[in-house]
C-alpha cells in the first residue's frame, strides 16, 4: 500500500524503491539470513559443517588450512528447486550486472544436483566450491584478484599466471530442518576477499538479520579481527546488538590436561571477558565452541565429546533465539527501514500541506476581497437601477404615456 501511495504521489526515487523491494522480498521469502563473518581461517566453514552437515557423516564444505572459502556461499532450502549447488563464474565480475540481477537469472549459473542419499557424491560436488584455475596476471588484475604488494611480500614478482577461484558466488539448496524452517546461512570469505565484493559488504551483510562473528580462541582478538569487526559487523549494523553473537572457536586448542578442569574453565572465561571488553558486547552472547571437535563428535556419535565442544549452547541460541524471534527480527527490520522512509514521507507531506495551507489562506483573502468588492458593486448597481427607475417613472415625453407610447 505504501509503495502504491509513493507511486501515486511520485515519491519513487530508485534507492528507496530498492529498499522497499528488498524488504518485500524478505517478507515474501520469510527467511532469516544468518551471516558468518570473520577473518579467514577462524573456522566459519567448519562451524557451518558442524551445525548443518554433520548428519551426512562427512565434512561437506571444504575446510582445511590454506583451502579457505574464497567465494561467498549461501545455504538455504529451495522447495521448488530441490537440492543443488549453483555456481556463478568469476568472469561475471567483468560484467556490469549486480549479483541481485544474476540471482534472478538461474541460466547464468552452473548447477550441480545433489544426491542427499550419497554423502560421497555430495562431498565431490562440494569440492567444486574451492576449485581454482590459472589466469594471466592482467586478467587477475581485471577480476580484482591481483594484489601487487601482497604478492611481493610472498616473493612473487611478475608471475606468468595467477591462481584464482573459478567461482564468484555459490548458492546451495539443502534440505536441513533449520534451513527448511526459513533459515538462510551466508558463509563469507576473509577480510581481503570481502573487499573485492562490495555488494556483499554494502547490501548482503547489512540486510542479514543476524550475524555470527567468529574468533579463534588460540589467537584472541587480532588486529585484522578488529578491522573486520569494525568495518563489516559494526559498519553494517551500527549500534544494533540484536541478532549479534560471537563464537570463540577452537577452544580445543586450550584443552590442557595439566591445567585441570578449573584452570581450563578460568582460561575460557578470561578469553570471553577480554573479547567482550574489546568488542563492547555482553558476555552472554559470546559462545566458546570447538567446531572441529563438534563435527567429529557428531559423526562418531560421541556424546561426551559433543558436550565438551559446547556446540549445543550455540545451537540452542540459533534455534530458540534466532528462529523463534524471526518474526520479531523481521518486524524490527521492516519497522526500522520502512519507518525511516515513512517518517521522511510524513515530513515531506507536512511541508507540502503547510505550503498548501498558506496558499489557501492567500486565496481566501483574495476571494474575500473579491466578495467585498462584488457586494459594493452590486449595491451601487442596485442604487443606480432604483434611481433610473424613479426617474423613468416621473419622466413622460410630451403628450405620450411612457409604457404604452400612446396618448392616454
Ligand atoms: N583446532 C581446531 N581447528 C579448527 C577448528 N575449526 C576449524 N579449525 C581449522 O581451522 C582451519 C580453517 O577453518 P575454516 O573452517 O576453513 O575457516 P574459515 O576460513 O573461517 O572458513 C582448518 O584447518 C580447520 O580444520 C576448531 O574448532 N579447532
Ligand atoms: Mg571458510
């Protein structure tokens, strides 16, 4: 209704129309996007594996040192399309088409169907996510994937070819119960790779209803973690803390039999306190977890190890807090974004009404003056008419009656 109203009164600037369309699409899909954001190698992908794919019995999303996610990956359930991986080729960066437009056009994506009954087939298909190829340095530069300074630091000067990811973006439809309930997961690459996809930073992260920021317990909050936090989490959410959680991953690196259970617990609490202080967050939304051990525990059916990995607390937060509040969260976002547009429209309308009222007053004034003048003229005319009438009654041409013009 609001959009119709805007169109009717020609308040349809493209940016606001885009915001409205995004909100409408979000409501239409009724999905909550949960984005995993962190510097590379903090364990985002392993965390997603342990949360969503452990039941397959294998490590589905490729996660290992050096093989970290290079292209943003979206996970959701597409009821009509079934289970698949859709990949957008890296060369699409050369075209001036937005990711949003590509998403509306499935023909531009390479599709690999998933056989959910065959973990090996799926694992094979998921491996494609980290496929790379060699291109010339010029091409890599055009694709935004060549960094002279970084390469020089690694001793690479004027190489013949550069290894680049084959895919720019991946969309995965998978029938996990949480995804079926409307959760959509966004796995992002690290700081450097994020910088080359402005749409991710400017539009996808700000529109995610919830963000899980991942830290590694063995490194604590590093300089690049903080940069990531400031530019990509706080930058996209402002002071909004709702739907924001921090995972302190890799707590297994602190497992130390010599320190004993109490020493270990104290070390975790200390890490949480320090991180909470640096990030200016409540301690309650920082979850110490071991994604790797959780995945292992789930695959092996080891309840004690799963308990030790502390993944359940994070799972409860995701399913109870995030999913159960999904309407509230969506409502909050709609309130905030449409509320802003509406208050702008109200201000504009108020200014127009004020202006119109002033004009009306002026018109009334003119009209009033006109009425006064007409009244005066009417009275004058009436007086003259009476005078003429009086004169005409007394006026008789010699010997003739005026009304009948005969001699009476
Ligand atoms: N020790 C330990 N290593 C982990 C854990 N989670 C992830 N890793 C390792 O950290 C590396 C990077 O993980 P990955 O999920 O690819 O990180 P991403 O770049 O943030 O997506 C891999 O070698 C993982 O095996 C964990 O809980 N404990
Ligand atoms: Mg990754």
